């Protein structure tokens, strides 16, 4: 006799076993290599400049092409993942950015390298949000926030490795060697993913794959046999054709638009500070070596903040946790400007900014995956990341604009704190917008969207 079992209830009841950790580790390695590639280009830029005798301005298209590619990749790969599967799209993206990074090492001129960096960005931009979606769909609700943020810390680790490895090796193997390394490692991971990475069980159920296929996936997760089980999802049927349209239907519309604002503001701050902090500190008379160590406090704070916020989000209302965190980030940004004459106070303020802003961004990725149903989850996460990349572009450019306008050091950081304060307000409002509607008395229960 065939049993009817709700899939998310089974996932929630199951322990975190080998299959779940395998997915977490696979996705951790993907975002780590993503971070490695993203960070390495900044450290090899001086070598590229010397190789072709370029000016600093000539390098701007190189950085811009990568950011535009990241945005386009996130926009394109979310709907593809919702249609063709998380596993296939992640593997495709890893193969794409690995192959194109390898080809970039043999660029004959800057124009070719710019084109290849754009194409590399397509793979990088598509991989990151899909790892968030894949990981979230394998985890029980009670542990999802903490473990998704743990997985995404691979990006921070990869960024740190990209900087350290590039700085140590570029003098010996040149910028070409760094790009070869950034291509070979993803291609090795690609072949491993073909064998090791499973498909999302929620996507399998949503796309009505054979029950035997779904049963094998669920049995591996739960350790129990489900040969005679029909799996279903407690989600409303798709009310609009196409995962993109579903982002703007009914109550999803205000959620989507508010999330986009938060992503835009968050990545604007992160990229503005990452791009311009050493220069800003150097203008205040702090030498570049000290500035690099002080700036590193931002990444350390982001990693520790992400882990702490993930745990808090599993125990408390995640919107309120992130709202408080962004408010803390806004205060710490202001403190950077006020502590211009105290290096240790400045480092502490930058650390707090990393906790409040960079840590919240990782938590925000985990939260976004919870807000959309299976049929549009990858699209929702990917498009939010794409809007955030637009904020990253604005942030990278706005630091130079504000410096050209001769704002004082204090005023610069007062201005940078404003987007963080806006995010704190919007996340507080999202607590209200996402509140389940009150049940209608004396009426039959209605089917509602459960975004597990």
C-alpha cells in the first residue's frame, strides 16, 4: 500500500547525516573557489598592468566586466536551476568559470581578457546563489540558518586564500599562473561534483520525477526505506507560469521588492568599504601595511558574525536578528569616522562593521532561500543577488566620487551608514509583511504557501 508523506516533514525529522554534510561540503568548496577567483583578480591587477604597460584607468573595464558578468550570471542561472535542476546548473557554472579562467591565462591582450572575465563572471554569478538554494533544500528548518551560513563562509575563506596565495605566488608564476590555478581547481571539482553531488529532493518532487528516484534520494537522507511512498510538498500550486513571474504575485511582490532594496544597500556598503577602505585610511596618514591589517578586521568580523547570526536566526525571528545586526553595523560605521585618530578603536569599529554588515549579508542569503517556494526559490535567491551586484557596482564607483567631492573623513562614514540604517528599517517592516494571515473563523482551512 502506498503511503503519502510530506517531504519537508521527513527532512525536518531526519538527523543531519552523511548526505547532508556531503552537500554542505560540496557547496562550501564551490563558493570557496568562487571567492578565490573573485579576490585573486585584485591582487594580480598590478602584474597585468605592468605586463601590458597600462594605466590605472585602463584596468577599470577589467573589474567592471567581472561585476557585470556576476550580475548577468545570477539573473540567468536562477530560472535555469528552477527548470533544469540545482545539480546540473551548479556543475555547469563550475565548469564554465573554471574553463574560462584557464583560457584567460592565455589572453593576448587586455580586450580579450576583459571579454573572458565577463564570461567567467557568468559562471561565478550563477554558482553562488544556487549553492544557497541547494544547501537550504537539504536541511531541516531547525538548523537551516546556521548551516547555510556555515556553508557560505567558504566564500570568505576563499577570498582570504585568493589574496594570500596570489600575493605569495604572483612574483614567481605571474598573473597567468594564478589564473591557471583558478581554472584547474574548479575543473577538478567539476568532475568530483558529477559523482558526489546529489540533486535536490524538493526539486525532484516539484518536477514529478519517478517515485523510485525520489525514494532513493530521501532514503539516503533519512536512513529509512521509502519504496512504497508517494512524496508531496505542502506548498500551493504554482499560480503563474514561470518562476520569474511568481516573484511578483500576491504577497510575494512586497517581499521581493523589499529584499531587493536590502541586497542592493548591503552589497553597496560591502564593496564600497572593500574597494576604498585602504585608500581612505592611507589618506588619513596610515601606511598601507597597517591599513591592510586594519581592513582585514572587516573580513574576520564578517566570518564570525555570519556564524553567530546563523545560530541566532535559528532561535529567534530572523528578520529582527538581521535588523538589529544592520543597526549595529550602522553605529560601527559612524564610529569608524569618529575614531580617525585611534588606530585600535578604528580596527574595533571596522570589526563591528564586518559583524553587522558582512555577517548580515551571509545571513540574508540564508533567509532569502526560506522566503520562496520550491518552484521559484533559485530564481528568488539569484535575482536578489543580481540586484545586490548592481549595488556592488554603485558602491565600487561611489567611493571615488565621494573622495573627489572632498567630503571630510567623518562625513564619508556618516553617509555610508545611511544604507545600513535603511536596511534595519526595511527588515523590521518585513517582520510585519511576512507574518502569516490570521485564520478565518468558522471557515474551512485554506491552502497557503509554506516556504520551507
